[in-house]
C-alpha cells in the first residue's frame, strides 16, 4: 500500500544534489504543515528563522483569517502572508513601519458577500449535526469557515462533503482543509493571490519562474499548489488525504506537521544539496 502511495510522492531522500539549487522562495501552508497537533512547535518556528537567516523568502499561504495574518506578517520571519485562501495578502514594511494590506475584493463587495455567506451558515448548521462556525470567524473579512474537527468532535467524510455542498449549491467556492471547510464568493484561491503577491512584491511572474518556488502543504486545499509548482512537498500527514488529492506533491517527509517542515528545512540547508554552481551563493535578497 505504501509503495503505491509513494509512487507519485517520493521520499525526500530521493532528491538529488542540485534539485533545489534555484529555489529562492518557500510558500507554506500553516495548519498541520507548520503546526503539529494544533500547536506551532519550536522545531517549525526555529526552521522559519533558519530559512530567513539563509536568505530564503518565506510566505505562509493559509486559510486562516485576516486577524491572524496581521500578527504573522508583523511578528514572524516572513516576507508576507496570503490569507483566507487567497482573499488577501499582508506584508509588513519594516522600513516604513507600516502594514501593507491588499484584498482581492473591495470593502463593499466583501460586505455583500458576508450577507450571502450568512445564509449558508444557517443552512450548514441546520443540516450537518456536530459542525460549528470556526472559532476564528470573528477575525475573518472575506470567507466563512466551518469547523469539522478543530474544536468539535471530528466529523465523517460524508458530513464534511455535505458542508462543502451547502456552499456549492449557493454558488460559492468551497475548499476543504485539514480542519475547516472554507467557503467564499470570488474567482480567487491560494494560487491566484500568490501570483499577485509575487508580481506586486517581488516583480516576478511565477508562471515563468515557478522553478524558483518550493511549496509545502498537507491537505486537499493545497492540491492546486501541488499541481502548479514542480517543487512541492507534503508533510507526512498528507498521506491521510492521498485518495482525495487532485494533484499530489512531488515529495513527502517522514515526519508530520511542523516536525516535517523542520525535516525539510534540515534537508534544504544540508550541504548535500548544494551544487558546485551554488557554493558561495547567498539566497538573501539584495
């Protein structure tokens, strides 16, 4: 069984020297990719600092709310953060000491969407017993998050899919993460806003430069990113969703969650992966 699962998701040890030599940017999911059992372990947080010290530009790409993104952009060693599954990106400008906030939709459009999402919220709570509005909903600006296992007793796959169907029946987008079903109105997702972030902040077209980006994730809502970036990594718990992924990551870690991210960081910073052409090269942005 494991052999079949790993057929497309190869172990990190199979990566050859030089494979990641052009990587400059690391996009990473947060929940169950940087976290482990709901906490951000020291191993993962330390890995973020080690990557920043090595000059990599790290950008979390998450379904978590705008409120969290403000703190992450301000206090973590990151170049910015894409939040609410692509509804926004925040970047803290340390020179000007100001938070740069960019939204996919206007204030007025988001207000209209919240009214429409409120109706979906009532339907979901009525027809799917055991689910709940996510505890972080108060800090969201563009989407509705329904909790199916973070602060509630884990629901069945059938119940999770029923939640997603409530969104799609109402014409909304629905994405399933490892803890929530997130729903919104709009033609954006994690990848679309990542494109905009790279264009605005780095003046880079990721369509042409995707080989410079490494993506790390763990769940079905990361599938578009796994499919787009040739250098994609799943932490070990991605195997829980192997049958639900439209696109699988190219490689997978041995360890789960944040410990898997730390494992990847150890591997990425290992001299073993440094090609002769890369020796003496600094990833730090000038």
